[in-house]
C-alpha cells in the first residue's frame, strides 16, 4: 500500500482517483503547450 506524507494509508480507490486526476492534468498541460507552440510559430511567421 501507499502512504500519504502524514502516514495515512491510501486505498486502491484513492490511488486510482489520484492517477485519473494526474492524467487529466497532464492532458491539459499538453493541450496548453501545443497551443503555445502554435502561437509561437504564427508569431515567427509574421516577423520580418
């Protein structure tokens, strides 16, 4: 089993929830990075 920093044990259900949340956040971050990359490319193309 996995422990929290304060010593409590994390249940398999809690771990699954945390894993799902981490995946959601990583997907959001990937989408943001992709958007920023596209923005940078557009700016680069406009610059003389």
